[in-house]
C-alpha cells in the first residue's frame, strides 16, 4: 500500500514540478491551482531529508473520532478539548479530544476558518474571525455570548497574536494582513497578497499562506523591535490551496494544502527556508489523506495532529513523532 502511494505521489509531483517557475496568475485562476504540486516527494527523498517519519501517514493510519458537529469549520486544540465553529447552526462546540463527546460551548459565531486559544488568569479566551459577519469575536470559559471586538472587517480568515495589545488578521477579500487591537482599531501591515489564509507567529517571524497563489504558497515577514515590519519574503513555493498554518512544539511549521482534490498535511523546519526559500520537494508530507481538501488542522501539546474536511462531521487524529528537527543541517 505504501509503495503504491509513493509511486502515486512521485507521478503527481513530476506532472507539476515545473509550476514553480511559472508566472503568477490572477487570483482565482484555476490553471495555476491545477498545475500546482502540494509538496509531494518520494519516500526515499523524504527519508534522506528528515528523521522521524519514514513515510506519510495514509488514510488507513488515521484514527476516526466522530464529534457531534455536522458542519465544522475552524478548529483549535486547547487543554484536552477541540473547539470548532459550526457554520450550519452558528455554534461553537467543545469536543473531548479522546472520546469525541461533544457539548455546545456558545451560540452566536456564524462561521470561522481559524480560531486561537489563549490562557488567562481566570481560564482561557477563544478568538474567532468571522467572515460571514466581518467580526472578530471573543469568547471565554464562562460560555457567555460572544463579544464583537472588531467589526466591519471584509473577509477575515486567519489570526495570530502579535503582542499584548494586537492581533494579526489575514483578509482574503482585501488581500491584506492587518493589525487589530482588542478595542477594534486596525492598521494595514501588508497588502497586495494573494487571498491570504492561515497565519502563525514564532518569535519575530510571521508566516502566512497565500491560498490564491501556488507560486507564493507560504511567505513570511519579520516584526522589528521598533514595531515595524519587514518586507514579505518567500518561504515555501509550489503549494496548492494552502489554508491552515500551525507552529508546533516540535519546531516544525505544519500546513494543510491540496494535492488534486485530496487534503494533505505537510511540514517544514522554517529556519531551513528563510534564506533562499523552499520548494515543494523540500516539504515533508505528514498526511496524505482521502479526505477532500481543504482540511482544518490543529495540534496538541503532545503532538497529536487533528484534522477534518471542512463541513464534514468526521474528525481524525494521528500521533506524530516527538523528536525536534535538526535545524541547519
């Protein structure tokens, strides 16, 4: 089975490897998306490049966990539970990460592609950008009605914490990343992007996905000590329909993308890609699933990877190796 999967991945990669050199196409150009390769390498090159994963996890390797949520979208793990937005009934649900037991957490968030969780002195907060209402919602452990912290946003998608006062939000309609304060004030950090989706911060580096461009798959910029931002630079090119990004405890940047219609999870050690950028063959494929793309993903502190296809009730998970990457080799 794994040998056949490796042959399939190799064939797909050869069909699309030339896309990295192609000029960028307008947002929504199906041709660019079709020709993109979503980070596949053969088992041999993956083994030579990384330790820890001998080959990608396949659909048969994934553990099924059915939560009672019919149309889940954004997903985050926090303290033994998964939180997801159901765009069918405008509810945030809490799902036990072992049993799948599901309870209503709070009603009032219409949709959300990305959620972040933050510990507080009294418990925790959840932050969810809602593209349906153009609102950044704040929720907490008391499970009271969501509070709109920023409104009249265009199509907010991804969110990460920038500092004590501000978040960074991607917006797929304005092709921009903005800083947003909890009181609602906002400023544009970067524009002229390509339908930016997932975003993650690690120290002074901010990584983000361009869901509308395979050539610009994942890019990054830096946050300077004086509060300014550097220009955008390439991180990983040649990824189709990249969505969620997660900077995990093992030092890898994980991301979901597509290979044809299949949902795929890949990872890179981002430090290796900073100077010259990485191509799709530098990506280590973690999961090659039969689940339709796009995938929503999140990781626990003990490196369990949770995923689901948006708007499908099935949740899956797999335990990842726990050794850190060997940066700089």
